[in-house]
């Protein structure tokens, strides 16, 4: 039996056990421990361009057009923000700020934000999808709406009484194409 202090240095290095693998299997300096594995620092990234670059159909009122998914997402986010969703409003303002910083500020600044508050009981927003009325300027939220001729004809057939000339003038002005309406015999205002 040898004394601990008498153990040669070579014997101490050749011991195999916890935290000391055999010398032959130890990593060599500068050699990868996983040569066939995934390269370090290379993580799978989300394919933003593939997803947000897809062409989708964007519907705005009655009109439809083609655009990228990113554009559709930003339009929906803007719509939510203007509709009262404060988190969406903050997000879209951040996007605008980041876009302005990336372009170098050459674009005109947003000076006003218009918010349209719609009364929950209002039927104005239902008239266009039902094709009962038409917006005169499809790109403005506050554009004047006019009634379709068929709707005016149908409503006039249901009336029990005749309308005054002032009421008739209002209906003629609110009709999209009044010359196409078949006015009743008692109608006195000419379109």
C-alpha cells in the first residue's frame, strides 16, 4: 500500500471518476463538442416575411382589393384603435412612430386623428351592406349616404297617407338616382 503523498503525479491524472473523464475522451482545445449538431447561435426564426407577405383580400365597405397580410393586420389594428380599444390605439401609434423613424421622417406627420363614434342603435352602418343605401364618397367615414331607388319605391307603396311637398323634397334629395324611381300618382315634386 502506498502512502497518499507518495502517489506519482501521472497516477492522479489518469484516475477516472466524477468530473474527470478519461484523457482519451476529453474535448481537445479548439475542437467542437458537437460537430454534427446545430450550429451555435442559430435559432429557428419566425417566418414573418412568409406569413405577413402573403396576398389577401381586403374588404372596405362594398369594395374589395388585394393587399398583403401585414397591411390587412395594420388596417384591422387601426380600426380597433379608432373604435375605442386603447391597447390597439397605443400599438398602432407605436407602429407609426417606428415607421417614421425608419423612413427618416420624410413623410408628413400625423396632425389630426378623427374618431367617429357610432351610436349602437344607429342603422346608418347597416344600410350599405344591405344595399339599401350608398355612400357618396366611399373613402370618407362621414360621407353622406343616399337611398337606393328600389328601397324608396318599396317604402312609398307601404305608406297609408300622402306626403307633404316638403317631405317629398327631402326624399328626392335623399335618393341616389331619383329619375329611376317610379313615383306614385299622387307625387307632386319632380326629381
